[in-house]
C-alpha cells in the first residue's frame, strides 16, 4: 500500500535541463532483468508498445511466446513483461509490434495509470507514489533529442531511383522535404 503524498512539480525539477526545449519524455528502465533505453512516455497512447527486435534482445527469466518470432509487419501479439522502477516490480501488458522505429518501447496511459504516475514533459520526469514516498524517474534530454533528429531524418529523406535505358545507368536522388516543396 502506498501512502498518499501529493505529487508536485516545481522549477527545481528543471535543474540541469537546457531550455527552452520541446523534448519528448524519454527514459530508461529495467525490463525483466535488462536495461532498456529509448523509452518514450506517451500520455496520448492508449496502449503500451514494445517492439519485437527489442524484446528479442532482452535477456530475461520469463519465456517469450513462440508466435512472436513469426510476426508479420501488420500483426500484433500481447505479452506481460516485468518492469522494475522505483524499487517496485509490475507486470505490464505490452503489445508487441514488428516495425522499425526510433524508440524501443512506448509507455502509454495504461502504465501511467497502473503506477498512479504523472508525467511532465516540461520538467522531463515522471513522478509516482511508492511506499517510501514520491519517486522521480528522470528523462534523458540528450537521448530524446537524438531520437527526434533520427526520426526527422528518416521521415524527410526520400530516395528515388531513375533508370535511363538509353545510357544503361542508374541515377539515385535523395530529396528532403524542403527540396520537394520548392
């Protein structure tokens, strides 16, 4: 049973942050005995998502469903995964998706609600009650910015291949969104 300490954010929570910023909240947590980085806290997501490649890389004591290895890019499977944070372990239901994305895990509102957590992107942290008081899970702004830059590059880069049959050569053009809008 957790005590009912109030969850409060103050300017002291922004110490060490470079600002102003528009960084997403990205954290690191222990999943089933493995440290997992690039975890996006998404208060707009109604599910918790873990990506197949990350789950395969985890070295853990729980079994993996055999169906996970045969996922097609358009299918999903759910699995409970033990997550350790703030001295507590919770088994969280995750939807496993076989897609490439910058983040390894997306933590949505089901996890936030189960933890009775409050996330603040401005303060770059998540706070939730424990038996010893309020625990603060800090975001990593450098990782968040790196993920943002990589995702933006992936979205804006377009590659086109044009074959010139008269000269029997291939020409490859890389085009960004800025170039395509001219």
